[in-house]
C-alpha cells in the first residue's frame, strides 16, 4: 500500500542517520483525509435519492398506469348506483299485432353490502321481512347470511312479483331493514299464450349456470328460456341504466349525481300471421274433437321468401305460467300429460311423411331419366311381387302416368320408379337419398329457433352398420312412398312443398322478418336460399300438374269448390305395430301464383283426406274468403 519514495540523510546528535518518507496515491490520500462522518453522510444521501426514485416510480404507477382503476374504486365507495331495468323488446306479428307485452312488476331484493354484520340484527331483519312478504323466516335468513360477507352492490333476488302493499311496507320500514330493498322490473304477458307459446317461448329469472356463461347479467335479470325469446335474446334484452347518488360511509344519500337512461331492447316483427295462426289452431282443435285424437301440427310458409306464416302445435301450453313463475304442481301436470303439450311437434317431431313425399320422388325420377312424363306403368292389380314378398297398394289402380300417379297416390307406380321393377330400373336408394336431401330432408333447415330435429333418410351403409343387414329392394320400395326408415318434420314437409310451389328454390325458413332497434335502426332479414336450380322448371311443371289433378280428380276433390285453385297431396303414413296411421295433407295456393304452402299433420288421424284435408279446406276458405 505504501511506497518508499526516497532516502534523505539527516544528522542527529552528531550522527548521520537515514530516514524514510512514506507517500500515497491521491485517491488513497483522499480517503485517509475524509472523516468518518463524511462517509456516512454520502451513504445517507445515496439512500435518500434511491428512496425518492422508487417513490416516484410508485406514484407514477398508481396515478398514470392504474389511475383509472383506482378512480373507479373511489367512485364506487362514494357513488351508489341503483339499477334502472331496461324494457325488454316487444314482439309483433307481420301486421303489427302485439304478441307480448311488458307488465310492470316489483321484486324484493337484498343488497349485500348493506347487510349488518351482526347476526342478531340479521335474524331480527329476517323475522320482520318474512312477515311482510309471507315467507318462511329461515328462507329469508339463508339469503341474508349467504350474502352477509359480500361487499357487492348488485342486488340478489329475495322474492319476485311482490304485491304493491308489500313493497310499500318495505319502503316505510327501510331504515329498520338495512340490506333489504325493492327493484322495479317487468314480466311478460303473452297474448293468446297457448296459440303462440311454441313459437315465442318464454322468459324467466336467470339461473346461475346462465349467469356463469354471461356475467353481463345481474342476478335479478330475466332471460329468454325458449323459442324466439331465447334465440333473439341479445336483441330483446336492452341495456340497463342507473340512478346515481353520492352517499356517506353509512350509506346515507348526500346528493343526486345523475341518471343514466336505460336503452330499451329491440322490437321484433315476426313473419307470423296472427290471424292465420289462430285459424289453424282452432280448425285443428275442431277436427280433433271429431276424430278423438289429441295431437297435431301444421306449418304454413310463404313460397316466395321462406317466411313462416304459421306454426301450430296441438296440444299446447300457456307460456304465461312460466313468465309468472310456474308452480311445482302446474309443471308436474304439464310434464306428466301423456299428450306432451311441451313438445314442439312442428319442428322437433319426426314422422314418416307417407305419400306427401311422392312429388319429390317423381321429380328425381323425371330428372334422372328413369321415366318421362308420358311413361305408363301398370297398376299390377294392386300388388307388386318380388319372390315370396308382396308389396300392396292402398287400392287397385290401372295404368298410370306420373301425373295420374301423383293425383291418385299410386303406390305401385312409385315402388317401380323408386326401387325398380320390370323394364324400369328405378332410382335406387342412393339417388333417392340425393333427391330427398336436395328438397331439404334429412338435415335441419336452420330455422331461427332452437330444438329443430333433422329427420332421417337412410342408405345402404347405414342399414349395414346399424342393423347388420344388407339393403333390400323392399327397403327402397318403402322409402319411395315415405315409409320404412324415412322420417321428416312437419316443417321440412311444408318447406319442401313450398319449393315445389315456387319452381324449385328451397329457402331457409325464418320467423323474424325485422329487428327494430331503439335508436331507430331497422334491420330487415333477407331470404336465404339453401338450394336452387336443382330441378328443371319443366319437371316441376309436370309434378305440379299432378298435384293440381289431386284436387280436380284425385284424393282431394273436396277442394274443387274453393275460392282459388289449389294443388296438393294427401298422405297416410303407417306407424307402430297396430296398423295406426298419421294423416297428412300438403298444399299450395293459388296454383298459378302461390302465396302460401302448408303441411297439416294429425297424429293417428287415419287417412289424410279424413282429418288433415278438412283442416286445410277450412283454413283456405277463411284465408282466401275475406278472412271472416
């Protein structure tokens, strides 16, 4: 550390001696010259600078980066918002007839942050509230205790649809019932509930599983549960507003801050014709009373757009029961009813379509060159024989061309063009399935409501995989007349009939035609094509002529005297093992410029002309006869 710089001779007491002078570097000298206090001062100075820098960074983080968050927290502590529920959108038929209204209602709610933390006080509140609301005290106590530790301002439902005098009592005793409040809301009032319930569905209080899927809802909100109420929920629900007030630490209001107005939900304009819907519903019920059967369905479609004009289910249920919180007994009665009124037969029921399907098979056979419009096929005395198997007709027919075969529903003719016989090769199941699919069978149509079934069109591979048997010509015969493994929904049958009526365009059926938003914007739902130009106009002209002959000289001659020309096709579909049959009738009118296509199904209704046809006649008499 030290260095010997030089030697300096000195004299001392007569003696010369050598002395050593030690030197140091400047840095080392400087360190030796600083006092200890100075060193501590430097250390303290560095510490203070570092502390200020860290503090500044923290302040910057809190103010600049997280400032908005803490500002919101601060407002939440001093500004309380009382939710103003947004009115739910209304629903109208195509002519503006209201199908549902909003009726003001009041719910009793719990505000968790205001619940006293004193269990004795909470018990006292539960006893008072239970007397006012006619509730079990334990039920109230559970709700209070469950939310007592929460700091949330979001209301929790205590009891919905309380009476006006009960709401007044809660307000009068508000100071003595901390944590208890009321919330203004509205419930749905469905006009002619049973007639439209399967279309509109219903709304109800939100459940926890629904809240978990979308946390933008409140625990006291209502939400669409079925039907249009569910499928158009995002348009119907609206955006809640708030009444904001500044409060002190005790929750007392100091001053009003302002009101955020709610945004009402969008109104829906349905394609449904309310008058037509009611007429079909009444006509079906009238026929059911005469036949002794209890279940039926009908669908009417505009062939030019795919808009659903009517969709009827019998029996039905009153959706107002669900809107008003259905009781356990009422719900049990519905689900235990053997006629299953909650089941939407029109879109979820899968039935053998029977002879209503013959125009589709005729279209395929003509298009594929299996037959021509002039091909004549013998009736074979009403019985087609393959080896030891026989396939009978519903009655004996003479030689027929395709028009007459459609009009008279000649099974032998369609066995032949479907599965083949004699010198007619037949379509075979692969090509039959192709044409079934082109007309919309075997897959959902995509209608704007939940619960639609797909129906079923079999093929050779399916039977081998599922039943472990090879496909037989008999299976093809059955499929060619809408029997065997073939099933379809009334909606599919009606939509296919509309495609025949309009010249070969299969539309996606839909129920809502307009969405009217609260800001004035109007969304027009445009028709959507599933298939088009898949069958020539010449082929469909022949098929439609056959359907017109059904009315003029075939199985539906009771429609000859109608105000307009009608084309149609009867259908009798066997089901079960007791020789029971479903009754079908499909039709469109006017013949030359169709405005409506309709399918009517009466379950277990016998032959099509005996029950489904009378419904059609009565409906068309009303629809084209001045709607009187």
